[in-house]
C-alpha cells in the first residue's frame, strides 16, 4: 500500500471510530437526560454520590428577515434594538468580485476585514477494497 493510501485508510478508520464514539456519547447523554427533570429553558442540576450533573435546556431562535422588516416600524426603536442586533456579514461572492474587478473599492473595504487561513478540509473516497500487502 503506498503512503497516500495508507494515510487515507488511517483517516477512514479514525472517522469510523469517531462516528461510533459520537453515537455512544449521544446515547449516554440521552440516558442521563432521562433521569433528570426537564424544563423548557434553564438548567437542572442533580448531585449523585460521585457526579454533579447539570443539563441546560434552551431554544435556538432565528429571525425571518422579511417578516422582521414588515413589522419593524410597529416596535419602538429602543425596544427593537434591545431585542434585535444587526450584524454585518460578508457576501463572499461580492467580495471576490470587488477584489478582482474593483480594486479601489476592495482596498477600502479590506481595511475592515480580518482574514485568516481556515483548517484544510480533507475528503477521502474509497475506490476499491483496501489492498492487502503480500506476505
């Protein structure tokens, strides 16, 4: 087996192990959650003999931007700003367009943008059964 295939095979095994470990952790969490009281939001804490367990319940909330714009004027501005935070975010396709086609505009915007390398993404795909080395 060549070094690339060996490294890819090792990564594949590690990913399988990680998937099984993740599933086992989720099952253990469900088992523990079933033993404690639940609530809509907030924390529940229980002390056993060897462990203190805290479970936090909550909601993931999102905003429908179109619906928000339609009702924005109905909420007093100070109350609106107390509950809604507008955060600028990059439109990567537009930023790349400016970088390639509008260098002056890009140079101005670039002063407010921080860029750092991301973690490389590795994808492997088994092409065939792993080859066994001849004994």
